[in-house]
C-alpha cells in the first residue's frame, strides 16, 4: 500500500518529466491549439497530474532497494523514461510540427504521452503502491486520450 516518506526516485522522474515540458512551452509545435480539447479528458489529465506528482513524492517505496528480480520493474520503468528523453531530443531537433509532436517513437504510439505514463505505472508496480498505479491510470486516460484526439484531427 505504501510507506510514507520522501522518494528521491520520484523526484528524479518528475524532473525528467518536467524539464523538457518547460522547454516545450517555448518551443511548441507550429499550429498547436489546445482550446478544443475534450473537457472530461482534460479534467482527468489535470487530476491525474496532481495525484501522480503528490503520490510519487510521498512514498519512499520507489527508492532504490537491494537488487532482486523485482528490481527489473524499476529498470524497465527507467528505460521508458530514457526513451521519453530521447523522444524529446528528436522533437526539439525536428521542425517542431504537429506531426512531430504526436509522433511514435521506438514503436510506441503517441510517445510523448505514452512513454511517461507507462514508466510511472511500472514505477508504481516496482514500489507496490496501488495509489500511484490508480493515479497514473487517471492521468493516462486523459493525457493519452487528448494526444490521440489531436493526432486524429491531424490525420483528418
């Protein structure tokens, strides 16, 4: 269920998530418009963001423990975050079009939304903290759903 305490791993994940997003605010894709997003998906995304941010910081279960087969969950989760960082590098080096922003990467659709959602979910599995997994599911429905809608608009 989770043990209260600060998670330095959670902080590292949040920094890996937030730093590229802060840069993105100055380098948004040409023609980006979020004004027509589904209000329910947007609400789920915002609630999920708050829940994930709080949950990942207040449970010490995400911190590194002695190696075991269970540590593979953390390793996979971290590799997904590294892929997320690589996706951002590719985006920032691109022409920064909407197609670039909603692109797949390493076979993962909507990589900018999907990779961190998967990474945080697996971090929840590693820590055995159901609260993070539920928070990530709420975030994922909203965040990936919004990206899927934008990509659908782009194709049509």
